[in-house]
C-alpha cells in the first residue's frame, strides 16, 4: 500500500538535501517526491509517496520531525485528502488513429497537450489509479514516452494550515 506524506518545510537552501539524506541513511525508498512553494514565501510543501509494505510510515514521519527545517508532517492516505497526479503520455498516432486517441482522452477527461506529425501528447490529471488506467488504455497505440509527477496532496476542509506538535496537545498554525 502506498502512503502519501504532506511535509511542510522552511523554504531554505539545503532542506531537500537533508530530507533526501534522511531517507538514504534510514534506507527508506521514495516512490515519488514533489516540492513546491506555498502561498507563504517562507514555506515549501513536499509531497512524499512511500511504499507502506516496505517501510512504516509512522517511522518515516517521526524521522522527518527530527529535521530542524520540518514544520509539519501529515499522513494524507488515512485522512480525507485530495490526491492528484499529472501524467504526460506521448503516443504514436498516425493520422487515421488521431480521432480514436482524442475520444479515448475524452473518456478519461484528459487533454491533448500537443499534436505532432506522427505523435500526440495526452495530458492526464487524476488519481494514480486513473492515470494507471489511461496509460494502459493508450499502451496498444504505442507509448513513445511517459512522464508522471507522482501525487500532490491537499487535506480537505479546514485541516490545511494546521500543525500538530508531536508529543504536545497544542495545535499551532504555521500560516501567518
């Protein structure tokens, strides 16, 4: 089972290196990692996907909290969260099959990002399972190239922007 951790970190040089080094030292494998700015220029957000069958997500979470620049860690798999992945799939498309590929993309609510003389790039933003499905549906046409972001996640409702200090019962907002 995959687990997705939303990790809020200070937006400072070297933070990504420290997180990656922690995973290397503890022999944890990262399935997917996304890092980006937030609405607060002093805070970045890491979405880390790990294989829960190979490592205990609570152990990963506890180790992340040991890093100075980590502000918050939320386990998004168990709680109510919106998880999305972006995939761009370059498919071999002779002119005779273009309408077929466009129709298939429409079924999955995907978009055509580019059309070349003999290729098309299909862009899909969906859950990992739906991205897996469109990849498999396009495979018979000939996938030339595939890139996937891995999950990005956001907690539903009012749980965003709140951190629970480990070991303390206090709830502290990291948003100023």
